[in-house]
């Protein structure tokens, strides 16, 4: 018994040596990571004059909107007007009387890289590819030159004032720029 306790007292300690060897590596890795992050934080940002021109949605766009409804996809072709004050309005295709099938409102914003987000709401219709009810959606997409594409999850209040809704319903869009600011 005494022999075993003597071995324990004289046995070299392996764990502290490992801790000493590991600690500098971990500390060095953390310091390198912090230096990298600090370097990004203090990096010189390019001036606006030398940066690529900001892509924007401002203007009029022809869109093709596909609503991936449970009963199958439906397609509608609205005209969207993106205003410089970051509001938008849209008119659905003509109804039987020649007026817009639906009118939409919302707002939008873009990043310099062409990414954009837009919120839109409109009343739907039971014809022409639209879904009846009050539609609300947030689209996320990309502007590439004179073309855009986006996707959204929309929610539809079938009966305004009622708490029941349909959704989320997937919506995709593709669009072509028609003209500049209205």
C-alpha cells in the first residue's frame, strides 16, 4: 500500500504539461482572431466616388408574379412603380372593365450590391391569377442591371377583420425595368 502511494507521489504529472502546451496555442489563436476582427473594424472604407454605382429599384417595372398556392400556381403581371422616397405602388393587370385587377402599396430599400427588400400589401381578386383577400408579403431579391427577381412568403386574410389566414404562401417574381422615375 505504501509502495503504491510512493508511486503516486513520484509519478510525473501529465495533465499540467498538456495544459501548459495547449494554453499558448489557444491564446495565440484567440489573439490572431481578435487581430483579424480589429483589422476589419479599422479597415479603410472605399469612398462613395470610387465605389460602384448603387443599384436601385427606382422607376417602373413590368413584373411576372407567380403565387405557389396550394391548389396550384397562379401567375399575374402587374406594373410596379418604385418611387425615390422608397414607397411603391402597383396595379394588377386589367380587369373586365379595363381598370386594374388590384392596386398595391408598400415600401422598399436596396443595398449597394443590388439586394433589396420590399413590403407589399393589396386586396386580391378571384380572377386573373390573383388570390382573393388581403395579401401581405415581404419580398427579398436582387437587382441585376435592368432585371430583378425576388421571393416571399405571403399571408392572405381571406375575410378582412377575421383572424384566420392562408399562408405562408410562396411567391416569386421576375421583372424588367421599363422606365425611370415617374
